[in-house]
């Protein structure tokens, strides 16, 4: 019988002939934890009294890095000490960054792999045809010890992307429109598989889209492997991998047709990522513009922002924060002179961190403040005070809004 890609990968990793709905115990290729989730995973691991599967474990401190206070310093030290004492992979200050970006850059994500991460946006690696899913911290501790975890094989929602996106439409706009259509939780415990005219979507944009399948409740995401996938992998130390594709007559839960040429630049208004409007309908004044995170903090995003900011000034009432998703992104932005461009325009460019995305630090919002952000969530209190409001948009819109002092587009500058 024909199978979906996710069924094929779980069948191989579990040594069974599994189908959607089956429960399996599968061998995990890699398990990742960050400075918030690793300490809990370490406690669970220690309770088992077993030896660590060091070659499978990746520790990436990122949420409160550099540590912002004593408690975050304690979490960071516990995570780092575990990695050093057990010989696991460790990507720290100076060579790390936001965990999902690092997992992509360092070659851990690749076609056909099964990856578990103690962070909800682990779905991101589906951009490279991996099956990757967020898990609990204690589950991560079990994988630290055994290299395995039980899973329920998810059903697959097939999303056919048709046509070529119009000028100004980015991956963020496409996934926001998909969220508007299927709503938060509309893909609960399912795999969102993207196929069709993906040749028009670059890998960085696929990462954005895969990342935000989490907001639909998806268990994982999956993009078909194509020439762009292979080209990206050639630039990374990925090692061997296996290309997997859904059979044409596989049993999909549903099939959704998306005409990308009909999508306009969009924005998610408070307080939900699926509360989406055309950006031309929204003109609210802003206090902060934020570009960064595992969703849109890549070098391509920073290039777009810098091209809009070049020779212009950020509105004096707005603080513009640009936070690269990794040290590699930071270094590239430095080499290309993008940091100078952003700073000269009146923006703030920081080292890599999750920062204000989760209301952590370096850009937390005060009472009644409004932020337009390239991040992935805009729930009440997500980036600070519960009376603050967050709008989600692509980096080009965020940069243009910083100049305008209100939500707007590059065409309005």
C-alpha cells in the first residue's frame, strides 16, 4: 500500500510497517535541548541512571543567552556542564545561536531523519525534508539515555502550493494565509506537507513556513526535496541522508490547494497568528519593530531589512531591534556591512539570542506598547506586559514600519 513521507520515515525508524494512527517506538537520529528545557531533561536523565547517548544529543543554550540574571545563569551552567561532562554536541556563545537555526546550519537536519527537540518550534527542520517534532523535557531526558521515544504516527495534510508569489510576498505571508484558512489547532497532531510549486520558495522561506506550522498545532512539517534542498545541503556538513517522498496515492487526511499568486503581503493582528489581514488594512502606530527569532532572523531577512533602511532613518518614536538567529548570521551581516546600515538608520543590532520573542529580555514590551515583529506568536503578554499588542509580519514590513512609525509597507516609504 502507498504511504505518506511521515509514515515511511516512522516505519524505517521503528522497524515496523506503520501507518497513521499507529503507536511506535522509534530510533531518534538527534535530540536537541536548550537552556530552558535541558535542565529538566538532565534531571530526568539522571533519574534513569544510564549512560548518555552522546552522539545523538545536541545542547544549544539560546533563550536567555547571554544569561540575563542569576536564575538564567544557573540554567545555562547546568546545561553546559552536562554537555561538557558527557561529550555531547554543544553550541555555545560564540558559535551557536537560536537552537533551530543552529540545527539547520550545522547539518543535523537533513532528508529522512527523525529529530526530537525540547522546544515547540522543532517543526522547522521539515524545511529540509526531515521529520522533526517538539517534545517535553522529560521525554528528551529519556532519549538522552535510550536514543528512542514512542510516537503516534501522524496523519498528513497535503498542501499544494500553486503559482508564483507576487512581488513583496514572502514565506511569512504564505504561512499566515494558510493559518488563516485552517486556524490555530487546525492541524493538531498532524504533519503539514508542502509540495507543488515550491521551486519559487527559497530554503530560508521554507524554514519560516515550517516553523509556523507549530501555530497550527502540527506535530511536524515536511517539504518535498528538490534542487534547492540539495544545494543547501551541499553547503552543510550533513553526512549521509535518505530522500523520502509521499506516494502519489497515499492516504492523506485532506488536501488543501493554495494559490500563491493570489496572496498579498499580510499581517497577523492581536492576539493570534491566525487573525490575519492584508497589511494594507492596518495602520496602527508602533513603539517597537523587532526582526529576529527562529522564524525570521536569517541573513536573507536581515538583507531585506537593510536594503529598506539604507539611507533612511527609523522614526524617533520607534525602537528597532534586529537580532540575528545565529553567530553565523551575525558574522555574515558584519562582513556585508549590514550592521552598519542598520545602526546608521537608528536601529539596534544585538548578538544572537531568543531575546524578546518570548518576552525574555532585550526588547520586552511595557504597558499598552505596540510591536510589529517577525516572530511567530502574538498571544496576550507574549512579548511583555499583558496590555501590550504584537503584530506579526515579514521582515520587509517590519523594517518599513520602523521608518514610517506605523504599520506599513516598503512601497509607502
